[in-house]
């Protein structure tokens, strides 16, 4: 069985990679394939997170056991087979490649090919330039500040007459008297 994974980044709009890999491969094999197709150092610390449909982290599969929390199950990349964690098409994963700034790739298993095997992972699509593997904290903070500023400035401008969900909304119909009578200090 072969898994086809689509990899995108929230940092670079035109970046996309697709990797085909055998379902019996490990997460370490997938990590090496990702690093090879984006030019990252495969020896650096990283983690995969198995996510639900809303991209919420459920299980972490890490490069090495850091021994941080003994109460949690630890899954290591070199011991964890893809097929044991990937159940069906649409499965979402995060690949955190920069722990310092929590930068990551968003991965989705887009296609499952049964009845075939693949000896080595294969990058089948390579579009755009990947984000840099690491950035300084100052650089990262500057990007966050720029995005926050852009979002804050554009949110007021983006409001139009349909903002309230009805084309027939009339500001004069707002019950200002009832609003004034409400006691917000309780």
C-alpha cells in the first residue's frame, strides 16, 4: 500500500510538495523524504503530530525521547510505522521542523494506493521555494507583528453592508433604549 502526502506551508503561498511513500515505512523515513525534497537537515529535532479534521494535535511522534513528561505515551519516529497511525485519506498531520518558533508544515494524506508497494519514498510534485529551515526570534516576531498589523488594519475596512448577515439591516432599527437600560455592572 502506498500513501500520497501533500505538504504545504502557511509561510509561503506558492509552496507545495507531494511525496509517495510505502505504508510500511516509518515516520523517520517520511521525515528524511520531506527533508530531502525541501533541502533541510534531517538530523535536526522535529516532531509529527497526528491531527483530527480541525488540525488539533492528538498524538506526537518525535525524533527522539526528550523524557519531558513520563505520563504521556512516547512514539519515536524510527519505531513508528505510518500504517499504524494513518487510517484513511484525508488524515491530517503537522510536521514541526523549528521548535523554537513552532514553524511547521501542514500535511494531508490525499491518496491511498492499494495493491502496490514502493521501495523508496518519491517526491512526485515540487512547487515553489520552501520556507527557510530556521529563522531568528527577531525575524519571526517581525513577521508576526506585520501579519497582526495587517489583519488589524484590514478588518475594519472589510466590513460592508452585509456584515450583519442581512441585506435589510437598518441601523436605525437598533433598540438603543433597551440597550441603555441593560445593567452591565452586575
